[in-house]
C-alpha cells in the first residue's frame, strides 16, 4: 500500500483549510483511499472537503456517501458535509436537501446518501463516480465487495472510494483486504488527534484517561493502532494470487450440505505454511453432481479427501466412484487449534471461503468472554479446512508435541 506522494501544491481555495497531514490524500487518485486514524483526527472533515471540492471542480459527479445504517448518516456524514461547506465558504454554491439528505452543486454534480441497510436504494444507484464510506469498519466484507462492484465504468475523472474509520479490529475486512496484503490500488493516510490542531485539550485529557482505564481503547482511538481484541477465530491470514509451486502435499476437505452449501476446499501445505483454495461451494448438490464436480475440478483418485463423517452413505458413494475419501476427525476445538498452528494463506478467488473466514468467530458468554466453541453459522468451508488439516496432520504432529496425549 502506498503512503506518500510526490510533493504537489494544493489549489488556492484549500490552502490553510486542509490539515497538513491530509495533503497527500487530496492529491491521491488511487481507487482506494484509506483515511485510518484515532478519534478526532479530522478524517471525516477531510473526506467531506475532498468530496465537495471534487463536485465543485468538475460537473457531472455522482457521489454516494454510505454508512451501514441509513439513519446514522444525518448526524454524522451529512452534518459534516454541511459544516464543511459553511467552513469553506461554499454554502451558496450547494443546495442541501434536508428531507432526502442529498446535495447538489450548481454545476450539476450531485451527492446522495444511503445506508447499506437500504438495498433497494443501493441497487438503484446509477453509475456513481465516487463513494465515501463513513465509519467503514461497520460494513461486512460482503457489503464492502458489493459496494466495490458498483464503482466502475468510464468517466473523465478518476474513480475513488474513500474509507474513514478507526482501526478497531484486525478481524475487520479492511485489515484483511488492505493491510494483511499489499494492495497496489490502495493509499493510506494514518492520523491521530494530535495532528488536528482544531480539537482542544479536553479531548487530549479524555484520551489520556483512557490509557489507564482501557488500554485497548487507547491503542485504537489515541494511537491509531489496530485492535487485537476480537473474537475472530482466524484473523491473521494473507491473501495470495495463486497456489505456490513448492508444496509438500495437497489434501481436500469436504463438508456435505444440501440446503446448506456443500463445500470442498483444497488444502496444501509447505512446512508451516498452509494454502487454502475453494474448489466448490454450492447448495442443492446431489452426490452424483458432487462426483461430476470433483471430476471436472481434476481431483485425482489418489488425493486424500477428508469428508464429514456424519454422512457415511455419501462417503461410500464417493468411494465407489473411485475417490480416496476418508471419514474426518471432527474434534472442533482441537481441529481449530491445529489449523491455527500454521501461517494461513488464502487464494484470492475463494470468495465464499473468505466470507466465511471473516465471520468465523468464537461464541461468547454474557460477559463477552470467549468460549471454546465457534458460532454455528456459515462455517461449511471452515469445517472442510479443519477436517483436512486435523485428520491428516493433527494426530501425527500432536503425538510428537504432546506425546502422552495419545
Ligand atoms: N481542516 C479543519 N479545519 C477546521 N476544523 C477541523 C478541520 N479538520 C477537523 N476539524 C475539526 O475537528 C473535529 C474532529 O474532526 P473529525 O470529526 O473529522 O474527526 P474524525 O477523525 O472523523 O474522528 P472520529 O474517528 O471520531 O470519527 C471536527 O468536528 C472539526 O470541528
Ligand atoms: Mg469521523
């Protein structure tokens, strides 16, 4: 990810009005502009400055300002847009529609606001030319991907999504998408409150107090460092373009489902690195259809396949078709522990698998303490991974490390 640009000068109407630290973000034309920072560092204010400035300087913009929940926009992003227009002396050029929460410039550029909880409005967006996602960590990975798909097409000006957010958790899609791997289309500006001379001492004191009371909060909101405090089970994976050439062995995990998806995952390893790739992930598959898919995806008859042992009949059918399918070891906690011993890499086209990983979390009790059991929802590909790794590698390595445990 990029974090610096060559020195360029600001247009005269922005000089002294934009905080120094955001100057590179003004010039940045990358598809993804990440304004990551602690509380009160001026992220939202700058995002509003950049969006309104672009609307003024070229006609025909159609900006969309998005937040997870539509009703939270009025007092956050929409208010910020009005404050910025006022502060910049641009109020006369723009028309703010309070009821629709929309903005129009006299040159014809427009801005609408919407929540991702309003799918009808999202679908109706006609070719936006720019998006600002306020409090972007609120979105799920899937919601982000759908938004990303909306920004396409040929425009004279560059297409950009601005994300404003606090780095609350490495479990978030923003971390896996932009920080766990090098994304050449992304540009980051990281800021803290002390780079914003417009917030007062009271603010400083409030954050200093947090240092004692809640160090994790202080880390995120004062220092702008990624929070660790999450119930994600597997959060430190990296996304890779393809399977590497050097591998010790390739295995498969298979989780059956009919109304739920049937998931097959390729699991390859090399020393302490595990590589995962979705083979298929589909609902309503009959066993003959599973066999067909395995043939077309070139699963060899000698490959080790570990399948859900709750379906012995399906396993027998696959074995009759010539596949080397075995009953998986299903101990959940031990299986997950084994998976977490490896550095995990996921091949990028594994969309469903990535969605599952982003939402694969430990159950918590009433006090928020983590339990030893994952939440049971959308964990089909995750189960398949666990079956392959624990059944094939679990017992063997475990007997070396904990020789007494059998
Ligand atoms: N360039 C600026 N000129 C004048 N005031 C500014 C400027 N940038 C920020 N401020 C002031 O600082 C306050 C905090 O900025 P802002 O709300 O953008 O912070 P933030 O980084 O979005 O914080 P949070 O993480 O809490 O959302 C704003 O309400 C505004 O009053
Ligand atoms: Mg903000």
